[in-house]
């Protein structure tokens, strides 16, 4: 099973239902390859086609995926979203990386000093970039899907 990267709670995510015809059913094999996990206020059925947006990151970016799993939590649900192909997974992981870097900077009170922000971003990248690399995504797609 692939790794589902946790989406930071302080970066809003929007999940929108798509008609299944919008995404080929043949792409469901990617569910075992990982994706992102986010807290959400409602449950989603396994296999539901979704559009994922992070409007504060970039209102024009949209990632197409499927609900891989959905777990009930005390406050809402934790939703695992698998993306439809290698490129979509890689793009979503890059968006997640930006969210993680922004969160890392906020937690360290780097507000307006560009040098501090750049230094913290570089620090985060040195610690975590391998988890988000294209090679990591490519290796996941090279492995046979479980199912």
C-alpha cells in the first residue's frame, strides 16, 4: 500500500464530487499507490471520483482522484485520496509540499523576513524532499498494484 501524505489542517481543502465518467474507471488501480489524506467535514464512499482543490495555494489548481478510504474521526472524517495517474499524483504531491513548507514556516514564526522564509524552506526541503520526489512517485507506479 502506498503512503498517503497528511494534508495540514490549517490549509483549506475543497473536495467536489465528479461524475464517474470524468475519470476513467481503468485508473482505479492507482488507489494502492498512495496519495493524500485530509480531514473533511463529511464522509465519502470508497471509489467516489473527486476534484481536489486547495484555494489558498492556487485557486486554479485541480487534482482528479478517487476516495481510497474514509475513516470516521471525533470531528469529521479522514479521507484518503488516490490520484488518477503518475502526473496527477506528482502534481498533487508538489502542492502538498508547498503546503507543508508554508506550515513549517508559520510554526517557526517566519512572517515577512524573506531570508528567514527561504532558509526555513530550504531546511524543510533538505529534511523531507525525498518523500515528494518524482522518483518516489515513479517507483510507486512501477510496482504492481495490489487488488
